[in-house]
């Protein structure tokens, strides 16, 4: 309907009023044009037959690197920092979560930065902690992750450590970070820290938690805590980050900075900001204590089912008939489903029961239904998070298909996913 | 008086008005202010300018970022995760949008088809997110005034910032209650012709805003920024002008400042002054971490020295007072001449160097003329340096909020139902009710104007009495700390009903209002009872008593004793009986006494 394109500098005359500005990416409906005025404001103009559009020129939209206000010296300093010999070498693996990004104020476009040098420029404090190399295996939102991505990440992390990384940081979207951290925990035995980090407020805003999270993650990656962990804000303030064990962590809030909690276990420790001191809450694996190993087989055909009052037990038949090799059920309370489900629980595949209470340990020996479930063959998931029980089941089935061995492995602590006793926190 | 036209005076106003909506612009929290003592939680945060702001684009953000600050926020049970920057914003508040469309229509502005919410980068901490959300709603309007119409260039709907409570040692504390209250921001064209004109325009804009009946009132609910320049000078933005009278004063004083600074520039040129970027480290001669600059040819300009010291103050530093012996020691090292101005600062090295560089920037600008900058209005009408003018490119789209389509039918409906302007209402009251200008103005701008009209419709009472009761009397009572906020429409109507029926006297109104304020649930009959309504015989007794007491006085003054005695009687009766009736009784009694003594 109109001839102006994105990036055109235009003059629009409508109802006797003249608007000047740059044409912005506009909505799909053909009759509206989004204009960025000289003041920086965007407005939407409905274009009708009487509207006149005059193209005045073009504005280049490619996002160029901004000139440094402090001159060339600074970028030389950045380069120098990158090769600072005395600092340990840390690998950053970016999966699409934005650890650092830049806004183009003309277009409003937010670009994520993954190259080590770009990240360093956005968060200069990182260069006091380590030197970095970076890699981008894929660039996706965390809800689009799948076991295939977890395997790819495990292999890449393994390679980085093998090549001498002193620690690995994985930037990750927060939605499914707990799944990735627990699956990596099972697939990798690591002699160095492997830290997952993300942010709840996008890093294009000055208030983003990504800066503090990234700095604290770098601190943990160069520490002695040689486990797969998640490092995220521990409170709504910028005062410390918690270090969560990779199998015990869950996103417990949709939007707050301190959404990540350690469940049925205390966090491994915390990093105080801005001093970056580490306080340890729990014993952890020391640097070099574990030998580097990779168990990168996962049985992907496993499912997590949530039970609710009135839920139809045929859902189990559906999965079994479809060739699934294992199921995790998120039951009620101590780990229950309705007695109507008992016949289906007798299926030939392992069925692990966990609780939708999230907090606490399952126990199917207290009530009649539970005892019948046990008789039908379900495996109690102890105090594992339902998500962790799922990734563990995938991993266990990747290692063995012996049902008794599966049962025994599922109930045995391997990497901190099951605690011996339920602590009071 | 200055000839502003000759000076090439140009000025514009920016008005920020809080809206009296049920919820905030991007969440459902109430738009009320709280006492700091009611604190429920605190947050401590840091803000960081993202990369591109540190490029050439924005000098204001860059300068703010140089000052490393820890920010504390105070929250209440009336602030939520949106204010805390812990939850995405809710959709744009429809009520606020509606009010902004009404104001735009009153100013004959053109409304955009789609309203887009933007993020305007502000990293001083006043917004938890590091940006203020703002949306362009309308442009191209006009405000009429006696001294000349002025264009209204823009009307934006934005969220108010958090209120700064205190700042010390690089730590700043903000209160979250104000953050997110909807604001209308209006900018006039630079068509204001004189400071007096500026004041008139500000008054008119305030009147238009209040005419909607949906804006907040009271201290701090409307804030004005002033833009001033003269020929050869520079555009200077002055923030936070507190009231209308100050607008005039601030504009006048800014013109004087610019005139003087232009003179200073000419004199500096004559002297061949230079601002050499050499910073002397004097740690060996004086205290450690002492640094100085020598501004050659800059000595003797008081006005300019204040500008320099404002810059230093911004870094929380003080200029070291040089005595003669110090000067003698430095003279050779720094090559100081009679006409030179020396600045010596001592403190944390990074801060001192930043401050001295800022002074050098200002000195360089002084050689060219006047720098464009943002200044802060002070209570005495003068201003101090705040920061450079912000660049225009600090905005990017707020992707969490969908653009809003403004349906032309909605605009038509608003246009057909525009509220009456307070000025028009005042005129109508002067003509229709024969009120004088003051009283007509008082009730026209009052929230009780509808109640006034209703009362005038039902009861046959003098308009003056009704206005005085609704406005002056209530104000007097408020000053007496009576809880007048408890007074409702029904209270007033019941009073006027009884007044019209002659059941109470107008002198008794304050007393009845006082009772209602204390005990709002009472019926008027009880209140009249309790406030001790007196029958005429009781009144006659009291009058008789006073007349007997003052018999000598009456004999002496005859009928001239009426006025002093009337005052005495009314005080004693405390308005429980109509003054007119009391007057008649008293007059009768006086003439009786006079005639008795005559006999």
C-alpha cells in the first residue's frame, strides 16, 4: 500500500500534519507504518489514500561497533587483558542466553554478544578474573532445548576441559536451566568447575542481573568447587549469588532475580558481590578430585507425567504403546496416584514416582494406595526433583536396560541428586 | 526592565502532571505516596550503562556513569514486583491513556494512530529498570493566552520516577511509592516571549489539566522544566521549578546569567585567556593527592567561578582555599600570573582528576560562549549545574508492552464530551450567580464545583454563602486541624437544606461542620441538638443579661452601642441563632433600655 521501506528517512503528511522520521520494522498489517521521530519516540501511523509519503533518504541499519568514548587505548587494554598470562583460562559456551548485549538506539534492535572480546567490553570486571575463549554450539531459547542439545553440550564441555580449561561457564536461558544442569551432572565427571548462568532481566537494560551473575559465575569457574553448578542471584538485591548443585536446583519463580532455589538441600555456597568472596555451605568436590569422564548416552524416550485428581490412567498405556522406555510420575503428597491407576503401573517399563509437593521425600509405605503402587512395581524417587528424576532416568537407561539395575541406580545417589537424610534448612 | 524581544529571548516549558488514576501506569498498585517509616522492604542495586550509551551517543548517561553509586530502594505494601523491576510491566493503564487523550483534545492536538511505549535510559537510579517508560501520544496543539498563543509540540504519557530521599558518600536512596504514577508530560514550542508570558502559559496549562478533574493536586504533583535561550547564548534546560511565580523569576535570572556569561567570554577573548589541559600533581609540595590546574586569564569572574565550583561539587569534592604562602610556593611550578585562576583539589585521585577535567571542559566552553546544559532550579530562583543536555538517542522500544491503537471513534466520543474548562466555568459562575471573580474562580477550580451547582439548583440560597461555606470555611477549619476530609457531599447538602428551611443560622455552620468532621456518621438533627441549638427564648435571656450588664454603656452610647454589643452577643451565642434574628432582638432591647432611662 505504501512504498517506504525500513530504514528510509521519510516525511509523512496526514490530516495536514507533517511527521518526519525513520521507518522502523512495522507490523504485518499493511496499512500501518512505524516511524521513529527525531526525539527518539516511535509512533504508529495508519496510512490511508490521503496520506502522502515522501522519501527523503536512507539510514544505514547495519549495527556497527560503536566508537569507544575513551579512545583506542581502551580496546588495546582489552586485548592485553585477554592474554594476561597470570590469569586462568576459562571457556564460555553460549547457548542463546544473553550474557551481554547491545542496543542500537536507532532501530531498537538488541544484539547478543558472544565473542569473548565483546563480552569483556560489556563486563570489564570479567577480565580481572580470568582470560576467556568462547564458543556458540547453538543459539536457541531454553524452552527449545532437548536431550540432543544436552548431549552436545556435555561433549563440548568435555572437550574444553580436556584441552585444558580451568573452568567452564555455560550461558543458558533460565526456563529449563535445571534440566540442563542435572543432565550434565549425570553425563560428566569433572575435575574443574562447570557453571551454568543466565539472567532474569534481559541484559540490554541497565538493571540487568546478568552482570552480577556473570561475574559471580566467573568467580566460581575459577574456584575449587569442581561440580556442575548453577550460579544465579540469591536475593532481589545485587548483593550475592547462590551456587546451587546441578541436580538440586529448580526455578521457583516466573520473574524474580532470585528465582533459583536449592530444593531438599542447601546450596553449595554463595559469592558475595561486589567483594567476590565465596562462602561454602556444604562439602563439595575439589579441583582434580574427579577424573574427567563422559557418559554421553541418554534414552530420550522417557516422559514426565503429572497426576491430578481424575487423571486418566490410559496416559501410561499411550506412552508404553508408543515405545517409551521409562516414565516419571509427579504424584500427590508422599507420592500417590489414584487406585484406578494401579493396573497401568504394572507396565514392563520402569516407572519412577516423585512428588508434586517439590519439597520433601516420597514414601509409599504410609497409605494403602502407596503400598499397592509399590506392589505394582513403581520405583520411589526419594527426594529427587521430578525434573532431575527424569534426566536421571534418561541417563540410567542410556547406561543399562536391566530393569533391576535401573531400579537400584535410580534409588542410589550418584552425583548429589539424593540426600542420605532430609535436613532441616 | 530588559527588552526580551531585542535579546532574542526564546523559551519553552515542559510540564509534568501526575494523574489521579486508580492504578499505576504499568501495574495495579495504588497511586499514593507513603511515609518512609512505613517501609516494608529494601533493595540494593547497581545500574550500569550498556555499551552503546558509552559510545558517542549520550553524554548525560556517560557522565552519570562516571559516578559509581550504590542504590537503595525502599518499598511498601503498596508497591509490587513491577516497581522492584522483578516482573514484566502490565499493559498500559487505560484510565491514564483516556485522561491523556482528553487533555490532548482540550489542547486541539493531533493524536497518533498507534501509541508505542518506549524505554528512555535513565541511570541515576530514579528508575529501578534503568529506564523510564514513556509514550508519545499527540502533537501540534495550541494554548491560548492574553500575551500570545503558544504551540504545544508534544504530549507524552509516562511513568513518574522514584523519589530521591537522600544521597551520601556515593550511596543514594530512593522511595518506590512514586515510581510508576502516570504522568502527562507536555512540551510547548519555544514561543514564549517573556518570563511573564511564561508564567501565564504555565498557569493556563495547569488550568487545562485541572479541568479534567482527574489530575493529582497538591505539592509535587505538577513539576515544570524551563528551556531558555537568548541570541548568542545556548539552550539551557532548568529542572524542577517548584511553583508558578518561580517560573518567571527563574527565566529572568537565566537571561541575566547568559548576558553576563557572554560578557565574560568577550573579556576572556580580550585577555587571550586559554584553558590548557595540564593537571599539576602537587603531592610533593602540599598534601598527598593534591592536584591543580591553572586557567590562564580566568581570574576575577565571580559568575564563572560559581560555574566551576558547581562542577567540583558534583563529584562531592571541595576546592582547596589557597592562602598566600601556598600561592607563592606554586607560583613558579605552575607559572601563575596575576590574571590566572588556580584550582586546587585534594582527594581520591580518580575523582579529583574527573572533577578537574570537568572544570577544564567548562573553561573551554566559556571561551566559546555558553554550554548547553541541564541545570537545577534552587529555591532562590537561581540555578546550579546538573549535567549536560541529554542526547536524543536514548530511547528504544519497550518490547514487553503491545502498542495501543487509538480508534478514531473513541477520539470523536472524547471530543463530544470534553470537560468544561475552569476558566469558562468561572465566567459562567460570574454571570449566572453574580459571584465576584475571586469566589467564582475559587469554586470553579474546586473539586466541589458540581456540588455547588447542585445546591444552587435545589435551594434558594445566596451563591456567596454557599461558596464561602464549601471553600473558605472548610479551609479555615482545616487550618484549625479539623478532619475536614471526613466531610461528604451529604453533610453539606443536609446543612444547606436546614439553612434554607431556617432551622439553623448561617453563623452555626462552622460548628456543625466541626461536629460532622469529628463524627461523620451522625444525622444532622443530632448534630444540631448536640451543637446546642437554642430556641429564641433562650437567646432572648442571654441578650437580656448582656443588656443589663452593659446598661451604663448603652446609656452613654445610645443606639451607637449596637455594634459592639452585637459582637459580644454573637460570641456568647456561638452562632446558634441566626444573626439577623439576634440583631432584631438586640435592637429592640437597646431601644427599650434607652427609652426607659429617658423616662
